[in-house]
């Protein structure tokens, strides 16, 4: 009986992580369909992805303390149930606001599910080789979710509508809930739990306000104070968060960790990884569907090589790390991501599938090297007693980077596309060219199809969107190349090593 309970525990932990990871990628291919169905604009699409990422990054730091305080099993089961509820709210949403509430609930649940699986698996297996196998399978399931997300999402959207990308979570969630309730044993350590509710609230406040202001930049109709006020609130919230974390007895984020060069550099790299690489999926989905005219399923097929190569490279990372230095692998990974993203600046509405897939393969290879290498650098640069919070911080910063990347780069892409389309429309003799450009780029609304007007304007739109897409990808790629250079210069000669223990008076 005990053997079957262990199997149930493993299956539950895998399914929970699969669900929360799947929703990072599966929704992206449904974005253009969502835009039409809910009659929203580009900013609305940014929020569909960002509200999930904000909740992930802001709440993830609390996963460990909540499990220690209230019990890992109780928190994990509650998270699965919450994720199912959030998925149902998304599926029945008839308005953007309702969908965003559901996505926020999903993000909070996912923030507890992803890191919550690790202590459950670690405590279930006492022997190192069994633990390694269980955690290896957990990593493989995460990779499987990333690989299958775009393809499954594309097929579901075409066959059953956008609602199905959320409804698919329900049966898996119920199965995970039943298996976890039977197989997981309760453990809690309230004496070790950090308790920092004010820090948690402030982290969500400043990140949410910053994302809102960055998205508003892309709204041509936004007033100056609509950007300045939330930006100011974000700055105040961030300063207050840092002040609280420096004074609370058990902080959500021990800022003293950033005294160490290797750890600080690794966390900067993790943020950039989210800002440039993870956020690119949002823009790739829009480019493939709205610029090149692919269906959701075709988009999923074209995105698959990126995640497949990323998964295979991650699985082989242990062997690569035995032959090459960690610094070499990190420098190579970020450089490959930078080269791939910069190459996307050459993409046009008629770029062939072969070229696109080849660039995606390079992007996947770079991510497959960078993600585990960054994790190893964080673990190698952290005192053992802080390993858990350091891992959570790294993941939270990556999600924060993705959130801000989608917000900032999305606004830049929108502004550039509107500007270029306005100029092209005026040259083509269209009246009200500026209004038409704004409606086409942000709302995806085009002029009527009489007299070939739709075809002529669609061609201008595709060119403007392709150019603006290339511009933001060039910026993201350049940022990755800069990080690669920093790792090359500052990551050598002992920077990637375990620091001395933190002095007692700074803990």
C-alpha cells in the first residue's frame, strides 16, 4: 500500500507542476483569438499574460514559508483546487475583466504549486539516487509542459474554441487533487517559517503598478498622468519593499544575499532571461499569426522545435557540465539567445518556415544552456542555509523579467507599429491614416473589404508589425549579448563559487 501511495505522491506533484507550467505557454497561441472574441486591444492581451506572471513572481517567494507554517500538503492541495477554480473562471469569462480575475487566481495558485512540489518530493525520498530520479522526472514534466503547450493550445483553439485552453486544466487538476490527498503526507515546520505579509503586499503593489505604467506607455490615447502616477507608486512601493526587507526579522527576500558578486550577477542574468527570452513567446505568437497569417495549430507546430531543443539540452546539461566550465556554458547560452533574437530583426511577412525554425532551434539551445546554468550559479553562490530562498528569488526574478519584458517591449512595439503604419497609410493616400493605424495595431480592426481596401491595408499592416517586432527583438537580443559579455568578464577567477557564511549580525 505504501508503494502505491508513493506513486500517487509523485504523480500528483508532476501533474501540479505540469498544469502551472503549461499555462505559461498554452495561452500565448490563443491570444489573437482572444483579442477578437473579447474585443480587446493589444494592452488587454499583455495583461492576459502579465497578470499571471505578476502573481507568479510576487507570490512565489511566499510558497516555502506558507508550506512551513500551515503544512506543505494543505497548501499544495489548496493551490491545486484554487488553480481549477481560476481555470473555470477563465473558461466562462465573457469579458476581459473576468478573464483577468481568473488568470490572477491561476497565477497565485501556480506560484505555490511550482516550488511546492520540490519539498514534497525531497521529503518523500530519503535515498539520494531515488530523490534524483524523482526530481529528474519532475524537471522532464516541466519541459513536457513547455513543449506541448503551444501545440496543444493551437489544436484546442481551432477545434473547440479559446475556452478549451482553460477547461483542459480541470480534469488534470481534479486527478492531481485526488492523488495528492491520498499520497502526500503532511509536514510543517512553523518555527522555520518566514512571516512577512507587508513585504508580500508591497511586492505585488510595486510590480503591478510598474507593469500598468509600462503597458500604458503603448496607449497613444493615455494621458501623461496615467503613466506618471502608477510609475511613481511603483517607485514608492519598491523603496518601501526594500525598507521593510532590511528591517523585518525574517524577510521574504534577504537582501544581504546580493552582497555576493556571483549571486548578484546570476540574478541579473535570470531577470534578463525572463525579460528577453521568456517574453519573446508573446511576440512570436503575434508575429506568426497576425503578420504571417498562420493558424493557432500551425503556430504551435512552429514553436515546438524551440522547446524540444530546450528540453533535450537541459536533460544533457549534466554531461555538458562535466566537460565544460559553468562560465563557458552560461556565456554560450546567453550569447546564443542574443544571436537568435537579433536574427529575428530580419524576419518579414514572407520569411520561410525553414529560416524561422532554424532561429527557433538556436533560441531553444541557448535557453537549454542558460536556464540550468543560471540555477547552478545561484546555488553555487549561496550559503547553504539560504539555498531555498535563493532558488525562489531566482525564479521570481525570471517571472518578473518576463512580466516587464511583455509590458515594456509590447508598448514599444505598439508605438513603433502605429507610427510606421500611419506614415505608410498617408503615403498610400488613406484618409484618417493615424486613426486607422491605431485601430489596426492595438484593436486589430481593419477597414472594410470593398474595392480591395482590406488587402492593400493588410499588406501595410503586416510590414509595419514585422518591422516593429524586429526592433524589439533586436533590443532584447542585444541585452542578452551584454549579459553574456558581463558573464565572460566578471564570471571568471572565483566569482562563481560558494561565498563565506553570512555574518551572524546580518542574518
